């Protein structure tokens, strides 16, 4: 319950701080921050995608090897 109340308070403060008619008027600063952080965020997302892709390829290779060894084990039993 407290997290919902805090969430509402923080969202209200954000709206208050960004609106141009309010005294803080941080809208331009927020836009500049977002413009600067997008390339860094894109680089991190790309890096994470590379790690996920490499792990996926490794998992597929291990699954094929395990499947192959199971087939060989079942052939030896017969």
C-alpha cells in the first residue's frame, strides 16, 4: 500500500516539475537528459542482446549434443 502511495506522489511531482506553467519548469532539462541517455541506453541494450544471443546459441548446441548422446544411449540399449 505504501508503495502505491509513494508511486502516486513521485508521479505527481514529476508532472509538476516538467509542466511549463509550474515554477520548476524542468521540461527542457528532462528532454536534454533523455536525448543524451538514448545512445547509452541503446548501447547497453545492444550488448545485452549480444549476450542473450550467444547464450541461446550455446544452449542450442548443448541441447543437440545431449539429444545426440541420448540417441546413442538408446541405440546401445537395443
